[in-house]
C-alpha cells in the first residue's frame, strides 16, 4: 500500500491538480456552477481567471445574497463539483428572483 508521503502518490496528486487547473482554465469566460466543501457551498458566476491554485469567479448567485455580485478566489482543492457552460450542453439557469 502507498502512503501520502510516497513520491508516486505526490506526483499523482500534483498531476491531478494540474489537469484540473487546465480543465477549469478552459472555462474562462464561461458561466459556472461550483459546489465547494465549506459555506457558502454554492457559487454561480463567470470564471474570470485561474491564478496559481485559485479560480477567480465573478459570482452572481450564491447560498446567501451577501456573497453575490463580487469576485471570489476559490481554492481549486475546495471545489467538489464544477460545471461550466459549453456549446451543445445545457445552460445554467438564472436563479435570481
């Protein structure tokens, strides 16, 4: 069995994070639905950029209105689910009242 300190495991973790960052980078300029591990749990907005291991999102909808209409830097490791709009796939609905 492998341990967390094993070089192969570290290499795999780093490779996975790089691949995830590249995937998120392809969504720059697109509207995204993001679930994270901690409150406020849900962000919906436009992916503006990926900087190091953070994605910058111009959030228009969140769990609480106080988190809306601002730019958030979300750590890539905190993201559990991300869906961004792509041609040929369903659009993210507007959830504002």
